[in-house]
C-alpha cells in the first residue's frame, strides 16, 4: 500500500461550488475523530506494505486541534508501518492557519501543508462563499513559511465569472511571489446539487466561459513555466522534488486506503467507499460494521481508468501500462489515437502517448476517445 487518505468532513461554511461530503455542524467532531481512530484499527489488516504518504483532506482538516490530530497519528503509528520519510499532508484554510495554530501543528507529524487559497481577490472569495479574505490568504502562507514549513502548496481556481485575464495573471504572480514550491489550479466547475448550480440555473450567477477559462489556463502554463514551477499533472505544478507523492500515487494506480465518511479505497482490483453520512458512519463503526460499498473493476474499466489518469500526467500513458492489463486493447487505443496524433494534440515517443500543450485543454475528451 502506498497511501492513506483520511477524510475530515467539517467546514466553517459551505463553498458554493463544492460537491464534496462535508458538514458545517461541528457537534459530532469528537465522536467522528474517535470513529476514524476505530476504523483505522479495524482496517489495519488491509495494509499491504509500508505507508509512504498520509493525506488529511476534506472538508477542512485544519478545524481539528493538534491534540485531535495526534490522537489519529498515534493510532496510525500503533497499527501501521509508516516510512521514515513519509509525506504527511494536511489541508488547511487560511482563516485557520494563525501563528498560534501553526505552532501547535509543529507538535504533530504533519510535514506538508496544502492551503486552500482559491483566489487573492475578495470579489472571487465572496462569489465562492469562502470564509477567508484576500489578506488572510496572503498572511496564512507567510505564517506557514515562518513556522518552518517548506513543503507548501496552495490551491487556486480559474474560470470564475468576472475574473479577467489581467486579474488572473495578477493572481498567478501573487502566488509565484510567495514561498511555495507547489501549486494546484483548477477550473471552476458547476456541479449538480451545489449552490452555484442553483444560482446559474436561476440566472443569478453566470456560467463558466470556456474560452476565457482556456485563456486562463494558457496564462497559467506560461507563467509557471517561466518561474520554474512546471506542470506534472494537468492541475498541478511544482519545482523539482516537490511533486505531491500522494496524488502521484493515485494517478499511477497504486493502492490506497481511505478512512472516514465518503472516503474511497483501492486495492488494485476493487474500489470501495464509505457512506457519506457522518452519523451513520459513526454508528456503523461503533457497531464494528463500517457501512461501505464496493465494486470489482472489469478489465475494460481498469484500462479506461489507466488511460484517464495517465494521460493527465506529463509522463503520459505507456503501452506497457496497457499491456499489463489487457494487451488486446492496444490496437484499438492506437487506432483511436491517430486523429489526435495527426492534429498535434497527442504525441507519441517510443511507446509513450502524451498530451501536447494544446492537448491539455481537451484532456478528458481525448481520453474518452481512447477508451475501450
């Protein structure tokens, strides 16, 4: 097993674009931490090898106290084999990362911080219903660096209605001026069931302009490249040596264990996921029977998943990757790839298919064309 993911499903308030599982009620926080610890114990027999990464995502993991975090880490240490140089990431929101909290955090094993900035413009933060201000966004990164965290990553969102190319360029330059070695940038997506989807449907918010979002992405590629923070996955950019080991394991199809409500696990053949309900999750764990669903992936699903994830990375998709799953799929994949090779959105070097810079804009569509 390469990685351990722990889902912390609490937020101070609901971001309008978010469709992840979370709750803005913290009353069950202590019970949920206990349930996570118990699930870690129950499922320790699923460990297959050493843990090289631990990732606390959400939700907002920075809502946990250092004491609560150490309670979880103590259970991990007692029940799992963790590599000495394991990458241990905590997602945090700027409004939580005060100097006092960061000082407490240093008494935990966390050695990598992922800060949910999203934008350095107050107009964007208000549009998305984020809980922090632009000033807090800047200060949180400076606080983290001052506390001694060098493995820092921040999240940004582009394609936001009202975000001009000049505004976005300023966001990028602000990010690149800060002491961060990794950057994740995502195009705003209007997900069904979110507050943003409701607003767009009612006409009180504009939909994402695809052409503007594409120009934002081109600007992102240009400026990060100039700064030596190169893309290694469509939404992720890093200086050499600071690539996310945890997420890279996802994209390469390695095994991982997911703990907490809504968390997913993958053992190479079977994908499983916990119930997306905090109280039902707590009850199930207390009764020794976690409420979990699973599916065994078919050969075709495994091939298609490999195509989808590998093509998103700079390394691309090797035919050997497919050959180890289903050699008979290679002919169809190469036949489907031909139009994209001819128009330059796909490249072939030796046995490796990869997206060109222009092809990055159409990654999902190109992957779908290659599916078996």
